[in-house]
C-alpha cells in the first residue's frame, strides 16, 4: 500500500512543474508547436534517420497520433522520409534544413527560458535544483545516470564550493567542528590570493554539470609540492576518482620539477590513506590533536619524485 501523502506530494509537484515550464500551453515556447510536437521534432533532429516505429516506442505515443504529427511536419517541410537501407519495406524520418533550423530554435528558446529562471535565483540554488533533478532521475531510471566524470581546471566559484562541500561533509561524517571549515577557507583563500599557474593547479571532477571532487597542488617551497584538499562527494565514491586526482597531482608535480610531494591527513580517512599508500607515499610523522573537536591522529606523508 502506497503512502497516500507521498503520492499527493508527487502529484502536487507535477502540477507545479508543468505550469513552471508552460508545457500545458498549446503554443509551447511561444511557437506554433505543442510540447509533443517539439518532443517529436527533437527526437528526429537528434538522429540521423529514425523509424516511426522507434519514435512510437521511445516516446510512448499512439501510432495514429504520431502519424498525424509526422504528416503535418512533412506538409510544413520540416521532415522527409527515405527508404530504410536495412529494411526494404521500411522508411526512415529525417529533418530537412528547415526542420533543423526549427529544431535548433526550439532548443535555444528552451535554454533561454530555463536560464532566465535560474538567473533569478541566489548563487548556488541552480546547482541544488539540478542536483535534485539528477537524484530523481537516478532513483527512477538508474540506467540513465551513467554519464562519465570529467576532470578540469578550476573556474570562478569552484574554490568556494570546495570550502562549503568539505566543511559540510566532514561535519556530518566525522563530527568535526567549524574550525575545520576555517582551515579549509584559509588554505583555499591562500591558494587564490597567491596562485602561481606555473607551479600550482586545482583539479575539479565534474559529472552532469555538478562538481563531485577536487584536489590542489600548491608550492611548499624548497622543491616540495603540497597536495591539498582531496575530496570526493559521496555520490561519486567507488568510481576511482580519488586515485585519478592524486595521479594528476603526482604527474603535474613531476612535470614541474618538484623533488617531493607532501601531504597532511588524519588516520581515520582510510579511503584517502589507501590511495596515498598505493601511490607510493610513505608516512614520516604523526601526532595527536584536537584541532577540529574530536581527538584525531594527524599524519604527514611524502612521495619522493
């Protein structure tokens, strides 16, 4: 038996979101098309030839209803049909030049509409909305959430994300207090203020437009590179991103002529320590401390290059 309150909450959200996007309007995005029209044109425009049977299946449309839409598109010069080379009795649907231009214009209008809505929100809120959308999709359609992560250089706003995400994560997982956030903010602020692109770098792991990991290399002087602020979001753990980011730091440090990479961590961070050990780091010192509230065992590790 379903929880009726949850069902009603989902229905209420559906009503809100369809109104938000204006999908019930006959003139979708101030065009002569309905939402279904736009969706059909999008599917045809996204493929180099698609069969009506595939469109019916993928869009879950009534075959007769789809046939009427395609007939109207053909009369308007938006699509054309050609014989299917793999099936002598079948036909494939293609967009014409006019159809391609219309397809692109619909995409531009949709992006403009959503972008305008996001522009009205506070900093960080669009990311939260997209994150919630991705959570919904991952739970309802797990097979669709397989987009790969990318590793890129930091951009404006990324360092602030590093401070916020790590402070929240370590507080929730380990009970560390706000002094840890202060330390991260200090390290991050120093990185931005004294950033030397010739000898320092920040890598951001991103998936689906959302940040899911980070790491820094800073110049510690005397030929020592300092590995700082390794972090992998809970949603991305187990993908090997931590190892990838550490490997990038080591490669960068070696290419820049550093003689050693040094890092400081705490022994309860087992996953990170495992990565460091496999990469060849060796433990050179450790000491107990209460820097972030609970008693911890801080450790310094180094890798000779």
